[in-house]
C-alpha cells in the first residue's frame, strides 16, 4: 500500500481532512513503513505521568 492509498483509506480516522492529504503526502512520501493500530473497544482514560527514560520513543502499557 502506498502513502496516498493510506491517506485516502485511513486519513479520516486519524483526523486528517481530505484537503490536507496533499500536505501530508509531501511530508511522508519517502517513508518506507507505516504502523496502523486498530482498537476494537477503545476507552478514554485519565492522563497519567510515566517515566519514559530508557524507552526512547517506545512505551508499552498493559492496561488490563
């Protein structure tokens, strides 16, 4: 799947309006990967602090 296809198919779910697709395409056109996560029953939770030291940009949460 290519960037334009992903934007057209999933952009609305991510809050990207159709008129913004071209701008996002320009930002992401050379990317080699995309991660889409689908949640079946998402629930809103209260914000909380977490120490992300040593996790770089990845944080795994077990909310169950």
